[in-house]
């Protein structure tokens, strides 16, 4: 019912991404690129951007429907954004080194940032990426379905990822895929869109986005070009290896309006336990 990314839920009016950036900064990250729409720029700066700019180098990239490769146009009836792959492409002009990708409305936990920061220092310039994996049971909500990248890994490396759009925590405590009816193991590793890439990934990302525009965008006005699907395709083609960094932290976020109270309570608890100061910046 509103812009959940800038909905104040912390004890002193912080939004979720305030905590993400606090954790990222103490892990070593120095620059943040907010990918937003032009329409919310002023509201976003007032809610978080101006505050974060006191302690980090802040840049803004804009994901707009009409920012397409030459020769492509917006299909009739298309109003939905192009998806996470296109969102990251919008940030390309500002990225010149290893970088992490997160969702603004998800809380990932302190250790995840330290772990991915260290892994990014070890990645070769081409052909490699990393991700933070979470246990499925720690990423579901009681209030509806969630979309997760269901992962398979071997020896610490991703072998397959499948974006599963309607995962539900059932009343009996089991977790299932609503589309297929298949039950999922609670300890299944899933992606929460916490990725680590080198700038060379943009070459692959641009090719994948153009393929998406040719293949999917014209037929389905709601189709999205998603990072997990891109990574899965590159894995199958042998063009990318992805190390999986496991996190046992419990996810929380604001997928649904009803999640807001739980999120606020968790942030109050973490603050009371000394994980965060009451005033972050």
C-alpha cells in the first residue's frame, strides 16, 4: 500500500535499508548506489539518501522503462519494471570494481556483509561471482507466498538455481511450491538476491537482457528479467562459477503489509541487544 523501501520501522524512524547499509559500511563497503525511479527521487532522498550520504558515497541510478538497447521499444501495455537484471544494469555507469547487490526491503544479517566483502576480494576479474545463501525455513512469511531462488550446490559452488515464485509456509508447518504442489525441505538453500559480482558481468547481463526482450517481453506484459534466471543460464552454459556463502541468520522483511509489525519488533530487539545503536548515523 506504499513505498515499503522507505517505510520507517526502526526505533528512531529508520528504514530497513538503513540497517543493511550500516552493516555494509562496517564490513568495508564505502559506496552505495540506490536504483530507484525518477518519480520517488525526492521522497527517497528525504527518507534515507541524505542521511546515508553523511557516512557513505551515495549515487543514484534510475531504472526507467524506456532505457532500452537500440532498436527496442516498450511493448504495448507494459507498465511493470523490467526486473532485477535491468535494475543492476542501470547502475553500470557507477560501478568500476567488485560490487554486491541487495534488495532494499530485506534484512540480511550482520555476518553476510562481512563474508561477501571478503569473498569479493578473492574473485577473479572474469567468469566468477558469489552469493549469500539462506535456509528456506528462515526466509518465509506467515502472510502469503514468497519468491525465492531455490539453489543446488556442490562443494561450496552453485550448480543450479530456479526462481520459484509462489512458496508458501503452510498451516501444518511444511513449505511448498504453490505452482507445482511440491514440498520443499526446510533446509533448502535459497537466494535472497544478495549477489556479489565483478564489473565484467555487465557484458553477460546486457546480452541476457537483450535475449529477454526478444524472447519474453513482447508476449507477457508482466515478464521480468531476473538475476537468478540469468545466473542459472550462465551456469548451464559453463560461463560462470558462483561460490555459495551460507548464512544461518534469520531473514525478515516487508513482503506484505502484515510483516511490518514483525519487522519493527525484530529491529527493536536487535537494538536492545546491542547489535545496533539507536541512532545509526
